[in-house]
């Protein structure tokens, strides 16, 4: 079982390509899990993006069923998160370097219908500004939102 990071504050500073950038501790936990699952699955890491999904961001080629299960498990381990916590997490994931981090936003939103109903278009606009390729856009928009 993957242990969650202990939340000590909303953001930690970590080195990203020689810069210091705030990242949600929850983001760091998700990134660690993505890497662990990729290693367990033997999923290839593509450091120059994937032309099929239309991104130049690096990505781990993890099976969708594995990522979906990872998201469901992650949500179950974090019942205490507030809407503000999730918005901070989504903002952080949208700035992640891999396509997997960005796409995780849409999967979480899909599995959190009450949270989904509170999202404003400005939230989606902010995240979609960082989207690259059809897969990242679809992960947030396509089939994630319903009439209710």
C-alpha cells in the first residue's frame, strides 16, 4: 500500500528544472504514485512527449485502468480534503511537467461529482491554458461534466 505524505502545509518548495516552484504536497504524492505505478507496470517513460496525444510534455505510458484505480484509491485516502484543497491541487497539477499530472485533474474531477458542481468556468480556463494536445483537453472536458 502506498502511504500518503503527511500534510504539513499547503505547498512545499521543490526543485523543478533548476527553479524553485510551489507544489501541493498532494501533487507530490500523486507524482510519486504515478512513478511507482509506472515502475510496477513496466510502463515506458517518453521524455519528449507523445505525438499521438499531441503533447511535448514527458509522459508515463500507464494503462488507463491503472490510473483510474490509482485516482479512486487516492480519493478514498483523502476524505478530509476541502474544495479549496482540491483547487490548490488542480492548480499545481496543471503546472506539472508530465502529461500524466495534468490528466489526473480530469480523472479526479470525474470521480468527485459534488466538487465538479462547484467548479467555475474560470477554474477550467486557468487549467486549460496549460493544456497541450487533445488528450489533456479531453481529460478535463470530454465526458467529465454532465447536465447536473
